[in-house]
């Protein structure tokens, strides 16, 4: 099964293991489709953005403020601004992330879709 969304605004390959598709954005909110490969370690980090993550498929182990919890398909987690978090990808996964304000780093240098790919 191809986990790539049919329509997206822009796409950015963050690492060989992590691809971000920006699905929609407003003035202060963006919705992203994140594909990550098994074994990927997203280091513990923080950012000024509020984030809500929904696991569409696969499984991750979140690290949130030093605590660990598993995220499997159908589960969600929220991160307030500046909360320390990271994850280990236990199975290839797709996560839908919402961010406010916009993640400009996901937009800068991204490939822009010129037409629907489906």
C-alpha cells in the first residue's frame, strides 16, 4: 500500500527516513502527513509550536518529558509549546500532525505540488 497522500501543498524530505507532506495550511495552523521508517529515532526536542499528533498506521514510542508511552494506529497525543518530546519508530508509520503557528521550516525549501498526483 502506498502511504503517500493524493493531494498536498508541498513535500519536504527531512532525512532519508522522514518525509513531510503539508496537506493544508491557514494563517496560523497547518496539517502535515508524516511518513517515518522503522528504526528512525526522532531526537528529543522542543519548539514553540503547539502540536497534536494522530497515528494513522504503524507504531511509535513517544518520549515526553522523560516518560515513555506507545502510540499505535488510532491513538493521538498533544504537545503544548516548548514541551520536550521525541520518538522511536517501532514500525513504518504515518502520523498526521497539526501545528500552530505554522512550521516555517517545513515550508522553506519544500517541493511544491503543481497538480494532484492521484
